[in-house]
C-alpha cells in the first residue's frame, strides 16, 4: 500500500475485510512517520457500519468512508502529534487528540478537538 503501511493495518477490526483507505490519508500518515522517524501504530482505520455502531462511532464517521485513522506514534505524545499535524494541514482535515492516540481524517473542512 505504501512505504510504511500495509492494507491489513487499516482493515475493519470486526473481521469483515473492509480496507478501502483513502490515499490522501495514507499520504498524511506517511508524512507523520517521516517527520517523527518512529513507527505509527494504527488502532482504528476502516470501520464497516456495523462495527462503527458497535464501538459508538457516529453514523457519519469518516472511518466508515475509509477517510480516518486513530493512531499513535511510538514514543511521542498525542499532543505533540496533533501540534505537528495542525502545523502541516493548514486549515483542513479533522484532527483530534486523546490521551493515548491521535485521530486524523481527510475531510475537506477544518475540525479540531
């Protein structure tokens, strides 16, 4: 799929096989990997509608469109990852920070949390 990621890493965790990731998202995650020179671990990529509902995701979640990933960078705080993404994304994408992971989606408008 890319230099640093395989399709398997983005598959829906329910086992259904949904793995249609947006290439722009993969490119943004590659940028994160190259900037920090550390592994990026995907905790949630694609979600089928059933799995998304099971984990409490919004029906319109970018995960169900293959346009979002929740991830961590080994040895880097999620706040540091968020700061880097905000500096690079110039008023677009959805970027959220949580205690143990960062959310990134490639929506066209800007969303931050």
